C-alpha cells in the first residue's frame, strides 16, 4: 500500500524542524460521530466490529503517516506561558515500589499493572483515511473519560470521526472491547489555532455491554499545575519504523523543558508516529502500573529524534478534563 503523505510547511527553516508525532493511516470506509460542546467538542465482539468497523485486520493494517511540520504558528506561539494555578492531584483508582525500568529511551513495557489496561490505541477517520493515535482511561465522575492529544481529535480544522478507543490493544486484539466516542473535546487554543502549547484532547466514550469504561479497565489519576523537571514515564503505541504499533511502548527518565519553541515537557525518547496522545505519568509506580497523568505525547524536532515533547497540564488542560468528566 502507498503511504499517504501530509506535511505542513513552516515559514521559517527552524520551524520546519518541529513536527507533530505522526498519525497512522490506511484507506477504508467509516461512519462519523460529531457534535458541539465546551471547551471544544465533536460529538459484544462481533457487534463491536459491526458498529465501529474496526476489525482486527483493519487495525493491524494501519500504515504510518509522515511526521507533520509544526508550522509557522511556532513563531507566533514561541515563548507564550501556559496559565498555571494551584497544583491539583487526582488519585488513580488503584494504588502502588521500586523504579527498575528507569531510565528507558523506548522499549516494550513488560511490567504489567494497570497501565496495560488503561492505555490503548485510538482509531478514527481523518482526511478520508483510517488513522491511529494513543490514549488513556482516567479517573472521572462519568467513568467514561479518555485523555489524548488535541491533534488526535481535531486537526487542520476538522474533527475526526468514527473515534474508537481500544484499551489494552496488542497484536490486533481488543481484550477489553472497542469503545466508541459519544463526543470528543479539545482546548479552546487547539480548537481555534492549533497552538502546540495546548495540544490536549479528551473523549467521552459510550457504555459497552451495559458497563462504563473505568468499571472495566480502571482509571489512572491526573495531576495539573505540577512541578517541572521531574521523573516521568511516557507510554504509547508508536507505529512508524522501527515500531509496528502492536505493543505498548514506554520511555522514562527526568524531564526537561523544550529549549526552543514551546513551554512543553521533554523526555529522552525515540517513539515515533502513532504514539501521539499516549499518557505521561508522574509518581508512576511500576509494581501497580499506576500514576498521575501529567501530559500526552505530542511532537518532536527532526534534528532531535531521541527527544519527545508533551504539553504542560495547566489550567486549560484541567478545564478540559473537568468538562469531559461532566459529560
């Protein structure tokens, strides 16, 4: 299959070096769900596959899209501060030892724990193609909230459709079901101008077989307005070489601030396209696989292939989460 190519061209040479983590695409028909909301929103196994259209073959056959240029907006957005309020921590639904998988620049997660159930792949329709990102189920009042990247729900002015979350995905399997979104949301800044500082998205998924999402897989905690330059773990399903999107992958280490364009977290990590939207955790406990989600996989710089960046979870990310969990 020919891999589709979609690249944004920046006005400045330095800008062209910055890229979103690529989506994963393949051609196939799909139906759409959309709607409105605030901050910004779009609205059994065989039965799941008939309703969502995401068969094992279709999920496993997804191909990688080239990394997307951040674009000329980087010049406009550079140096802007992300609003920050008082620190807020929302505990996970389960507790948690020793950090033995630290540091790690990109490798399969073999530690087990809750993260293998709460993390998953996200499938949707983008620009006429099937696409994939990553996401994570979190503790929420509605027991149905998934956190992901803003560009994994809306990009280039268009909301993605047929949005489905597959927690615990591996090797084409959906051990905990395929959860269709009732609505997807993002921050006002991403919705209006795709500001990379606010590349955060969320989805509220529909019940499946009479159960709500976190009743089945549990939910990770969250942290907003937290300290920077700390130990974090990032998870996702990278699908571009050298990865294939079939297994949960992670990176871990001490984070640093983006030295160039944005007020984002950075971590030494070689994850590739398809990892977008995967969770970053602080206070991650390897024994239980639980932590506090504090960012999402968002972008890389071409000249820094072994570094990955994620937006700071400040006041606007908190408002997005609060809106989603109330839905």
